[in-house]
């Protein structure tokens, strides 16, 4: 079997570092995470991290890109469903499916956005907001397709409900909050006319 080209190997290592960064930052937070933590999680030597990312902020940017990519992939899968109501219910089901992780660490993008907002420089808080905006825009589009009144307000309410149930599940270490709230949100969708 042929070994990958040096370019493919480098791309693979960069992708492993990006995925590891997103996971470790979600679990530990930006301030508590070290380059060594990320290198260990990606199974690369710590010195190699600097070859791909010069600063910790570049790693945070890569983690945000990973979150955005995940969201794009998820919404593309959901877009395969014919009905916008079913797409939204699929989104809720995805959130509920991640309830154990949410109970331990909160929402990956939401917790990162809150932490980055506390920093005084860098502008990464705005980048985190863009990932959340990406979700809001997609949800709003689904409500528009349903033809309901105030689709932007409904999108804010649904994404806000997700952030709230993630926060409460995390604070109380109770994943069933996600299950109960997810069921309530799905019932609300069923009741839309």
C-alpha cells in the first residue's frame, strides 16, 4: 500500500489538530487549554503544532472553522428532508442526541462564544458569533419556508431555547433536560400552522 504524499500527510495532520482543538477547547476552555493538550489529543509532537498554527488564537480560529464546517454538514444533511418542519425537528433531535456531551460541557459554540467575549482583544468573539449567526440564518430560512409569522423571532427563540437547555443541562449535570426540552420544542413545531 502506498503511503500518502507529504502534502496529504500534512493536510491530515492539520485536520487532526483542528478537530482535536475544537474538542479540547470545548472540554477545557480556551484559557485552561495548552498547546501540549492539543498536541496530545491530536497525537502529534507539540513542536509540530507551531508548524501549522503560529498562535493559540489561530488554533481557536481553526476550532471555530471546525464548528462552522460541522454546522454546514449538518444543515446540508437536514436539507435533504423535503419538509422544513421535519428539518427543524431533525435539528432538535441532533441537539438531544448530544445531550450527554452538553450536560458535561455545554454547547460547543455557545460556551466558546461566552469565553471569548470575556477577552479584551483579538475579535474572536465576533468570529464565534458568526457561527451562531450561521445557525440562526438556517433556522430562520426553515421558518420562512413554513410561512409562519415572524420567522426571525422564531429562529431566535429556537436557538435561544437550545442555548438555554444546553446551559441548564450543563449547570445541573442533567442530560434529561435536553430530552424534555427537545420534546417540548418538537411539539411546538407540530402545532405551527
